[in-house]
C-alpha cells in the first residue's frame, strides 16, 4: 500500500535524488524543488519547481512547505568556501521554514566527508572504524559545511532555537553511491580498493535507508532529542564506518554487500596483486 505522506525533495534534479525519485513517486505525494529542471545528462525531470533556497526571504518559497510531512534535503552548491557557506545558510533557511510550517522531519544528505579527517588515520593504520557519535572532523570546506549542517540540525532538533519546538532530524552521511568504485582500481595499491568497497552504497539500499529515515516513528536519542547521524553505505564486509545505529534505530537492513556484488572484479584484482 502506498504511503501517501507529502514529501518535499530539494536538489531534485541531482544525482542523489535521481536514484530515489522512481521509488518516491510510487510511494509519496511529492514536491520537487531545484534551481534547474534538467539532470546531469540534460534530461528534463518532471514536476520540478524552480526555487533558490539560499534566498533569506523565505516567503518566496513558503507555500511549497505547507502540508509537508518530511523534507529530503539533497540540494547544495559545490566548490568554493563562499558556496559552502551559502549551503550552510540554505540549511538554516530550510530548517527554519520547516519549523514555521510544521514539517515533522528533515532527512538531510550529509556526507562521509563531515568526518573525513579520520580516514587519514585509518589509511595510515592508526584507526579502525568511524562511528556516528565521534566528533566530526574534516580538513576541507566541503566536509566542514556538511558537519555544520549536522550541528545546525541538532540545534533545531533540541527545540532551543524555537521556543521548545523540535524539528526531527536524520543526517545521512552518504558514502560512495555509484557502480564505478573499482573501475580505476590499481592492484598495486590495495587501500583505495578497500576504501571503495567499504564506502559503497547501492541504489536500492539508498532508497531503503531514506524511506526508513522518513517513516520510522521514533528517532530520539538517549536524551530524548529526535536526532540521528547515520552512515549511508550498504552492508559491506569492508566497512570502516559503523551502521549499528542505522540498524537499531530505523531498522535498516541492507540488501547489498560490495564484496559479493563486485566479487569477480575483486578476484581479478587480487590475482593481479599476487602477480598471477
């Protein structure tokens, strides 16, 4: 049975949203927002409304948020520090208008880069795994902005910014959502291979992760704050990011494992690594 809750998707013409739209169209009453109506291949994406969410005048796009149950926030401007700062302002505009218009929950496309400094330690053999409850640390502006989304989302989830009115927040740290993770793999350097396999996120696991992030009734942490950070990866044997809380809190049950999905390519690379 279709779940006809009203869901608004920002960045709806982008790659991440595009992997989910077919399933979302079947399940939800959608509102699609972006600054353009074409995807990266130049094809039109139906029903997109042109909206600039970096505009501080929220009245220009307020009507789109009325009656919305959940916002899935995929929009961002890449590149410079100024663009990343604009992304943080956009996140604020989004969170604030959600509170003003009684939106129940936001599910935000964060990124593994919110804590990517730890990868230097992992691949330097100084660390084993990163968990969502560790202090996020990044060494680049993109990761800094994603961490800022998360922290700002927590502020809104506590309710302290809006007279006790809490905005439920799920922050999904997207891993590697593509089927090309081993295309340029070098058998002489196994760590990037491990990284690609550990970060992999299949399309169907991504869809499941977001649908369960939308529909799970209770996402409160141990202190009663409706806020979760979860890693967006499949059930990979090579994982170096923890998805324990995703399994526990939203019931995530990944269907794919990169070690199985790419088994033939892995075997080929390992034979080359051995010199066979």
